[in-house]
């Protein structure tokens, strides 16, 4: 572990994806509770914390967050900046509301709302060009893993789905679909194997230096029970957390665990 810390070159992220949860009242309760328990000192610049909320809860989140260093992000933003796209939200709308952070390509967007590598790529490229920081999600399904297709799928999602140009505002989240919301976290061995593969592929897609700089978060049933073991892995740079980010106490614990890693000598 100490070897890993000596060589830590990348920022660490603790990001919560609330999905279709979090009314304004619930958002208020969450941040009120987080404020009372949050680590007192400022977070180091190398530790980012974020919550991806519903568009309708943005205003409330930004207000009740106060001076907590928790970024607020959106779970899906359209790649066009305006036009006839009923039900969608544009980058300029998000920016006007004070949001500069977005998720792209979450497996639930791919599974239920027709997101493909091609649309995810358009989305990430457009949002990066508009100044957003983007967490771009990839990951294989259970069937793909059982059929030994994990690396083939990840390679395709990287080659066809990531922007053509490297950006220092791009972050990758590896989220094996079979681990999302199932309680089946990937083992540290499975996570490290996939993350190492992703980093190697990123070196081919961009270059070695870019691949070393890109944070790769793990997502899929992350809880405070399993997070420290994941954070100890050389190629895991934080977590994208669903269920365990909905409660202020478990989200605080995850941040505390991230803080311990960034503070270690
Ligand atoms: P989970 O969700 O932590 O509830 O498994 C993770 C995600 O979908 O980002």
C-alpha cells in the first residue's frame, strides 16, 4: 500500500450517483446531516467529492450544501446545446444553473434509454468542449463477463465511446453492470484487473502520459465495508457510489476513507 501511495499521481474521487432519488426535501435533509458530521478541515485538493442529483434538486443542493466542498453534478446532459429534444437538458442550461460536472454513459442510460458508445462519445466531447468535467462510465454485463468478453467490451467502449482527444477534465468510471445495485461488489482482484486493462487501453487510445493521469473510479455496490480495500489498489482512483451515497452517514464514511488515503504519507 505504501508503495502505491508514494506513486499516487492522480486525484481521488468520492462521487455519489443518486439516480432517480432525492426530492428537494430529501436533498435538504441529506446536506443538513452531512454538514454536522463532515470532516472539519478543508479537503485536500487531491480529493474530490460530488453528488449527482436530479435536475429539480440542483437549486436546493447548491443552497443547502453551503460551503461544503461537495460538487453537484447532473446524471445526463444532451450533446446538442439547444433544439427540438423534448425532455432533455442542455449544457448551457446546466451551466446557467451552476453545474459543470456530468455523468455520461451510465449503464442504466445504455440499458433503458438507448445510450450507445456513439452517443456517449458525442455527449462527452460536447460537454468537455463546453467546459464540463465528465465522468464517463463503462463496464461489462454479467453475460459478457461469463463469456470472457470483459476486455473486448471495455476495449470497444474505450475505442468507440471515449472522446478522440484526451482532456484533463475526463474521468473514467468502471462499473461492471452485474455489480450495480446487486450487493455483488467486484473483488479487489477483479477490479484491479479491469482497471489495469483500461489504463493500458487508454495508453493506446491517447498516450502513456495521459493514461497515467486519467482517474479511473470503480462503481458497483461500493459501501464503507469494501471501499478501503478498493482504494488500496494501484489503479483505482475512487468510487462512483449509488445506494451508499443516499445516506449522509455512509457517504461521510466514504469521504473519510478517501481522506485517510490522500493524507497517508
Ligand atoms: P450502486 O450503484 O452503488 O448502488 O451499485 C452504482 C452506480 O450505478 O453508479
